């Protein structure tokens, strides 16, 4: 439950603190890693875990162009187009072409990316869920996301960490 409390504390701070890029990035990325750890890590292999943790934060690299002043990936959307589920389709499709040894890592990266998007659906402006068909953002209530974290933390199938 400590990880759940840390995610909730990070989200509370993100909502209350004055915007600051480094602080926002630190809090948000920490919450993404903790969310992935809660939802995925107890049930999988070490290679999958590595991919999941990497995928949970690597997707945010698509924010860098905006930080550097270019808004081409965020025209009329709250989050970059790379935060669309089409990225999951590409990662999952790549698994079939990857060497056997790399497949658990790629599957983990896809799962970590999915968990990242799950969190982003509940925070901020949501995600461009049907991009490139539409730029409209999709959202879910924060309580749905929060409930998934609490349920994962209380799950009887969790191994002690």
C-alpha cells in the first residue's frame, strides 16, 4: 500500500504545486513506474519486467519536442500523438518480427506502455485514443484508475516484494 500512497501523493502534489517541468517530470514518471510495478511486476519474468519498466516511461520521450519549442506532435491535443494506442499496436506487432530472446522485453514494453496510457487516461487531458482518426482526447474518472491500484495492492495473488 506504500506504493499506492506514493502515487496518490505524487498526483496530489502535481495538482497543487506551481507548474515546473523538472518537478512535474519527476513526480509523474515516479507515479508511472510505481503504477507499472503495482499492476505488472508481481506476475512476470525478469525480461518482461525490464521491458515493462522501460515502456512505462520511454513513451514520454514524445514530450521532448514540445519542451524544445516544437508543437508538431501536439497540435490540438493535450498529449502528443505518440500517446495513442496505435503505439501499442506497433510494439505488439514488432514482437512477431523480433528474435525469440527479445520478445519478452518487447511484450513488457508494450504492457508498460499500456499501463502508462491507463494512468494518462485518468490524469491531465487524457489521451488521443483514436488518433489518427480523430484528435479528440479520451478520459476516465481518476477513481477508476485509483481503484485499480488499490485492487492490485490488495490482491491475494501478489507475491511479497
